[in-house]
C-alpha cells in the first residue's frame, strides 16, 4: 500500500506542476499576442 500511495502522490504532484507550467506558458503566450 505504501508504494501505491507514493506512486499516486508522485503522479498528482507531477500533474500539478505540469498544469502550473502549462498555465504560465499559456498566459505568457496570450500576453505576447495581445
């Protein structure tokens, strides 16, 4: 169970960071076009 929990936490953390990076890049891209 410990390994599974760590795997889920890792995936969630990775997804969160990816989402934040995507949001920042998207905002910068929109800012450049305006």
